[in-house]
């Protein structure tokens, strides 16, 4: 089992995750771009959450999210059982 599948199984997500090694999808959704860290500027992944509805439309897009508490808040906001 690859790392992404293992993570999804461990977290009991119930939805598919995407591996985006060439960051083409991240760029398309605005989640790849300029970042600053400790005075250094570089290109990289902007921690983001994009929820796609059953019709394939963006239902929610959040950028520069903090990891701590984000999933729990997202589940509450989207009314997804934990």
C-alpha cells in the first residue's frame, strides 16, 4: 500500500485523495505559488483545502490553512461525521 492510501485508510477518510507529483493540479487550483519562510522566498505548495462537489464544481476553497484543528473544523462546517 502506498503512503497516500495508507494515510487515507488510517484516517478513515471515506473519499479519494489525489497525488500531484508535478503540482499541475495545485497550480490549477491556486495552491502552488510564492511562499515566504524565515525571510526566504521560494515556490512551493500553499497548504490548502479544496472541496469539489458531486457536480465537479468547487464547493469550498481555503488557502494558507493551519494544520492544527483544520480537519475537525472542516468536518463540522461540512457536516461530515467524524
